C-alpha cells in the first residue's frame, strides 16, 4: 500500500517591513514583528516566527512554555538571558535553544535595545503578541509605556505559556 502524497506548503518571501507588528506593554516595551507562521504558509510542521525588540532598560518577564520549544537568535544589541536562574550574556550571533518548561527572561541594557529573532514550535507566540500589543506601523514613534491587558493571565493560559512570573520587576 502506498502512502498518500505529502502536501507541501507554499513558499513565501516577506520584506523587511512585512508581517504584523505590535507595540508591546510594560515591562518589555519595544515591539514585535510576527513574520511567518505555519497557517499562513501551509507548512507541515507547526511554528511561528518573528522578531522582538526589547526597549533599553526593559525586560521580558520570566516565563516558560509548557508544550513548546523556542529558538532565539540575537540580531542586534547586547543583553542577558536568564535561563533556569542562570544569567548568560547575549550579543549579535548568539543563539539560544529553550526546551519546553525552561524558565527564561530577556533583559536589555539601560542604554540600547536588544533585538532577536524568535521561533516557537509548535507556534502560537504570534497570537499572544497580537492579543497583548497595540498595532504598530514601521517607522512610527514608540508610544508611551502602557500596561498589559487586565486579562493577561487568561491570554497566557489560552496561548503558549505554562508559567509566568507575576511580578512587574526583573525576574530574580
């Protein structure tokens, strides 16, 4: 018996300002670009991919993804990733693999942003960013820092998070 042919997705090129982009609330501030995901291209393996720019002196709260693996590749700036309680320096060209349930946070230095590419498998991080952010047009000035939505814990539960720090300050 022959296996059914595998359906291939469609190939796509996204330009430097393409994809959906969202300003992010405190404590990360900055913005994300949600560039590609498996649904948009019909990929066989589920994923979502984009970039995040963490504003100077800001951070991404400590969190874990209970059913997702994440890849990070630093594009610009320096900073720190705290991985399971241990700090690691980040600079352009650094790569990080985050296994499911790894507690991690990202910290930008006080004087410059940190930008990295992220890829989440099986995907869904783009849905989270859209739910908590505000639409962004490339080139527009950053808004004043704004709070996370009141229902952020519910948004985290229904998207890709198994655990998040409930504090506003840097993870300790």
